[in-house]
C-alpha cells in the first residue's frame, strides 16, 4: 500500500509540474499575441501620421506656390 501511495504522489507531482509548464506556455502565447497587436496598432498609427503629414505638406506647398504668384 505504501508503494502505491508513493507512486500516486510522484504521479501527482509530475502532473503539477506539467500544469505549470502549460500555464507558462499559455501566458507566453497571450503575451506574444498582445505584443503583436500593439506593434500592429503602432504601425497603423505611424502610417496614418505619415500620410497626414504628407497631405499637410502638400497643402502647405500648394499655398506657398499660390502666394508666390
């Protein structure tokens, strides 16, 4: 009976260690997905800023040309 309890205790310990590894993997995958979302949002914001800046620069250049004449 003692051998059975020792075997069950070892099995339970091993199961707990595997659960911990699984939880870490889940946290890592969620973290990776969140980082990808943040990076994508930053890239989209930068693209919007760049296109807005280009449009404003074009308008400023147009006004400068119009006032020269």
